[in-house]
């Protein structure tokens, strides 16, 4: 049960990152968003969700890159279903 919950939450997080990256990519193309807009978005997200990691400028850039590498959400879904191995730290 725990593994299934963990897998499902990982899948949802990956899809959230893909959707955010896709939105950023589309806005950069259609609305001529520049680096400053994405930087402001990162700042706004961090202020809106204090204590939640993952919305840094660097991560937003990774999300955009991920969405551009896998432009079809079906590919992103396939990536989210890969059997990830969790390392013990």
C-alpha cells in the first residue's frame, strides 16, 4: 500500500512539473515571456507557498526543459510511470 501511494504521489508530482513547464514554454512563445517574467513567477510562487521547495527559478527552467523534451503529455506520463529506485541515504 505504501509503495502504491508513493508511486502515485511521484507520478502526480512529475505531471505537475510537466504541466507547469508546458505552461511556461507556451507563454514564452505566445506571449513573449522573457527570463524576468519567469524569475518573477518563481518569486511569486515561493511567496505564495512558503516552506514548499521546488519552485525556484532553476527548477522552473528544468520544468520548462522537461516539457520541451516531452512535448506530448503522453510521453511525460510514460516517464512518470518508470520504475524509480529509491536510494537509501
